[in-house]
C-alpha cells in the first residue's frame, strides 16, 4: 500500500476510535473525516442552546467527556452550562455567541454536576471565542470548582464581566486569554475584565480592554503575571483602576497598568508583592492627577520592587506612590513624567521600629528626623532620615552627604 494511502487510512481509523470506541467526545467541524451526521459549521441551527445542552448531557451521562466545536458561529439564547465532568475545546474560529435578547446573565457557566469518573480535575475550556453580543453579560462564569484550566480563549463584547471566577475551589488557572470590548463601545458601569473571588490560582499572559476595572482580585494567594490592561478612551471611557488588589498575599509580576485614571494599582489588602510592573499615565486623564500605586490603610506590608512609571512629557502623573505608605517596602522604582510621591527606602513595617535590622550581622539603621550635618559620619555611611513627611536614605560620598533619589 502506498505511503500516502496508508497514512490516510490510519488517520481515519484513529478518528473512528475516538468517536466510537470511547464514546467520550462530541465533535463538530469541517474535517471531511467526520461522519456527515455530526458535521456542522455552526450555521445549520438557529439556536444551538438545545442541541449543545443535549450533547453535554450525553457526555455527562457517560461519566464525562469533551465537547469539541469546529469553525463557525454557534448562537445561543440561554446560558450554556458545562458541568464539572465536561470540557469544552474549540478551534480558533469557533464562536459561541449570545443571541440578541439573551435570557440570562452569563454566556457560559462552568460548574455543577458530579465529578468525572476519569479524572479528579474539572477539565478544560480551551480555544475559540465567547461573544456576548455587546450585551451587559458575563462571558464565562466559573463556579466552585477545582483544578480547572482556561486557555487560548478570547472573550469579546461581554460588557459586564469578561471572566468571573466565583469563590470556592482552587487552581482556576488562566493562560493566554484576551477579554475585550469593541473599541467604540462605552464601558458598562461596574464592569470588570477578569474578576477573581477565589484563591490559589494563576493568570499568565492576558490582555484586558474596555472595562471600568481591568483585573480585580478578592481572593488570596493568587499569582498574576504578564497582564496588559488598558482602555481606548475617549470612545470607551476611562479605566478607573487597571488592577484592583482586594485580596491579600497576591503577587503581580511584570503586569502593565496602561492609562489609568485613578490608579494603576489600587492596593486595598495587605502583603501584596509588585515586582517589575509598569504604569503608563493616561493621556486622556486630567494632567498631574492620579497615582501609579495607591495604598489604602488596609493595604499595608506590601513589597514594590523594580517597578517603572512613565508618562508623556506634557502630561504627568501626580504621584508614583500615594496613600498610606507605612510598612511598605518600596525599592528600585524608576520613573519618567511623574511629579512626586517617589519612595526609595527600607521601611519600618511598624511605627517606631527600625526599618532594617539583620540578625547576626550587626547591620542596623536607626531613624533620624533631620538630615546629617556635613561634618558627621564616615565615607560610605548610610543613614535613614524620616521627619514624618519624607522618608529617604542618605549616603556620605566624597562630595558630602547625598540624599537617595530616583532618575
């Protein structure tokens, strides 16, 4: 048998085994190898809610499986529920779209039902597009599940929330996701691009566009990495907060708060870590207003290491850091186009305590309330000066005492 024919026959046998042997997967698409009875491009049914729900129920009845959708538009009139045991995998051009007059508040809901008899995970939602049809909907809502993966997904025109992860469960992880709204559509009041209410989860490589708040975390011990958040103002309206940090012990690494109006990062819970993040001040916002990082009295004991803040020459951010800075470790920040509020210090953590005391080394900085006099100290000596208004480190150089500053 010639090689090409052998490969073709082997592929056909593999497909039939997937469809008939395990009876786990419901496949739709344009692959000519798929039997005609299951082949569809998404346009053959006026409302796919009933048909897809029927297929999902069949998979759940067999203990779990994967619903696969090929290229095409699948319009639904009501929320499509994926139980814990059923995964959804779509090709890049498969679109699940909310019909006009959608009867519900979320396009897809993940959760409910029994665990899969095959694994202890809650499966995947991978690939394709969830389209809210420019309605005040949530694109994807994830309930109390554990070990659930969301990847390679685009959520468009779900104007209330792109992805909402409810409290309960853990390891609801997101990778390579985009949540955006048409650039000409104004933001919905109270809207959020990605909203986490649970903890012990991760987001990696996400873009969020067209909401009042980009990413909000109300859960603890989450990791957020390489997330770019912005709005196309004036048409979309201002983004008030790029990152609303309302869960404790979260880490934000290499995240980009692009064009905030009130704050790039709004810190409202303790023990946040901001490492190598960026804030770019909105050219649409009022000049010399807003803050890169705003720390509320509840947002103490955070770490801000190696962050960058920048703006246009003629349009400046009022402060890099603002609010209650007590107990926050702010080091290595650089800026361009920021008026004030910069900090470069090793803080106390608690009022009245020395800012740095390394056990066993003999190295300790003690607070002074006035700058050192020229004749005081030795070459290379470091002193901490905090008069209650400004806190800074001073270093004695060959040309005298120099106050630390950021360039």
